[in-house]
């Protein structure tokens, strides 16, 4: 059995030919020799396939006879932009499932793999979660090479490195890490590369989150009950480019429009893209508002509960906000019920058809809010406080951090309800220890550059400075 017949038998044993309708096998004559071509219908462009077939079938017999190896044959007869040679059939099939076309030619000891993939993808649109008032309006898509190109377009430098990996025993998902060779931590780059090369998961079923959870094993101390995000997510190529230029690492995952930024501490989440598309004073104003909103998210409802319990005294001229009449449900339970209600409304909005979204929002705001007050379940003050908290949470760029802060707020509410101001202070200390004990994927303190203290780095994160 010659090499061609061996390749042919091996690939036919591995492929479900005749069972899967989208796996195509085509027999051709290339340079007077028997040849077999395989490709996935749907991951290739039919026009390009036809063009390649026409070119291959027009190769003269003399050209094939003069090439003693597949390398020489490709060199003189395949003027396509990307052709690689492979003799490992597992790698050949993996490339075929990625949209490339293996070409087997009788008389040669290797398989030529032609890149002609054309993935179904949506257009480059601005991310709905990360809209900016000014600046770029493009966003990542579910195609890895498109995302790589969006970053490369912004950082046209030889030190920008994209390293490729294949993750998942079944999914075989393409993953790339991007970094600046002269700025990124080389130890972190090698550690991350080594782990991605040896990661053991079946499939990246939920895209970037699967990768992040798997990378959690890199940490020496794991705490699966910790809600704070160890990485930052973004769908904006300008944000990714800015972080890479600062020396951080980005991970791009095929089939996902979301990039992973490593390492990310709590102060990294204070920044937002609009801070840098406006003048210095305006950018600092936006950031100050975001910090104030963050404090309101954590402390507004616990402090109001302490005031109503008379654990904290307030000036008499603002005591109108304190309820004077009796209410059926204790304030603590009103806040807890509203916490669940707001999250339930968020989930409902995600699953509501777009055409009905506005109508149901009006129903939820008017009918449910009015009925809950008139029935005596809630008082207007608690609904107002929770409405402020909910609106303030939308000013934070990270949804994951928002839920981490939410759990601290609930912890403060529990402490304030049971032990008053002493309980609230103890709960706050527990929350601070919770945050301080958190480590990023790279092992750095979550409070860096506050712990350990580095003023120059902290100043750049807390304030919008001139670059």
C-alpha cells in the first residue's frame, strides 16, 4: 500500500462519509494523477471552491511529473495565499473541520491543506452593552480572525504577538493570546501558554467563560464561592488594544465576541471607554460619578435601614424621608424581596421578545409598582432606594463586579438588621477581607495598586491622566 492509499484509508476510516451530508469527498485528476479532496459544505465559499478545482484540474501532467515531493508541487503549482503540508491525519481532519480543504495526490507523501474557509458571521457592529458617546463603533464578532484583524488594525507593531492554541477535546476551539512582546510580563505569558497547551476540557460550550473557569485552576488558592471577577470582559477592540498597549494580556476565543483581559483588579473596573474619548476634565467627572455610584450601590440601602432603626441619627430637616406610619412587611424583608424582584425583572427582559419589551417595561413599572405600594407590601421609600441602586449599577462597566457588590450589600443588610450598626461594621469588615483575599488569574492582589501600594499606578487607575 503506497502513501496515497494509506492516507485515503485512514481518512475514510475517521470520517462519517455517507452519514453526514455536509462532509464532501471529491475525486479529481490533478496533473494526470489520482487525487482526493475533502471539505465541509457550509464552512467554505462555493465560489472559491470552484476556482480552486478549476486551477487544480488544469495543472499539466509535466508539472506534476517534475515535482518529486509535495513541497515542490505546492511551490510551483498552488499559488494560493495559505497552503500547509501535513502528514498527521488527526491534524488533517482537525483542519478540515475548521473549514480548510485537504488535497491528497497519488505519489506524494504529504497532504496539502488549502485555506479557503468562509465562516457564517454577523457584521462588525457596536456592542450593545458597551456603547460609547464618541469613539469607534466597531465590535468583536464570533469569528476569531476578524477579531484578530480588528486589534492588529489598531496596533501596527512587530511587538504585537498573537499565539494560537487549540482547546477542547471535542470542540477543538481556536484560542489566541495577544500581548506586546516588549511590555507584557514574560513569566505570565509563558505560564498562560503552558496551561492552555495542557488544558483538559471536552468542549468550550459557553465560550470565554469555559476558558476563564478552566484558568481558575492556575490559582494556588481556589475559592469557588468568591463572586468577584478575576478577569475583565469586553467586546470592544479599542479597549483590548489599549490594555495590550499597557502591557496586559488578552485572550480571544473563536465563536465568542467577548475578549478576556488579564490581569484585572478591582480598580481596573472603575475605567470606562468614554473616559478617554472626552477631554481630561470631563473624563475625570465621569470617573468620579462612577465611584460615587459604586459607593451608593454598596451603602445606600444598609444605611437607610440603620437610619429607620434609629441606629444612626439624622438632621431633623431631612427626616421627611423616614416612614412615619406602620408598614406590614419589615424594611429588611422589603429590601431583600426587591433585590430578588429586580434580578427577576432583568432575567425577564432578556427573554422578552424585542417587540414586546417596551410594553412589558411599562406594565412592570406602573402596574406592579403601584399595586405593591397600595397593597402594603412595600413603601415608596424602599422602592425609590432600590430604583436608585438599580440605576447606579448600570453605570458600572462590569456586570460581574456588580453582582459581587450586590452580595456585599446583602451582607451589610443582614448585619444591620440583626445587630444594628455593630453588625453592619462587622459585615463591612468581612466584605473587605473577602475582596482583599481575592487574587487575579495572574496571582496578583485584587486591590493592586493599593495593596501593595504604588501611587503612580493607582493614580492612573483612579484618575484620567494625560498619556
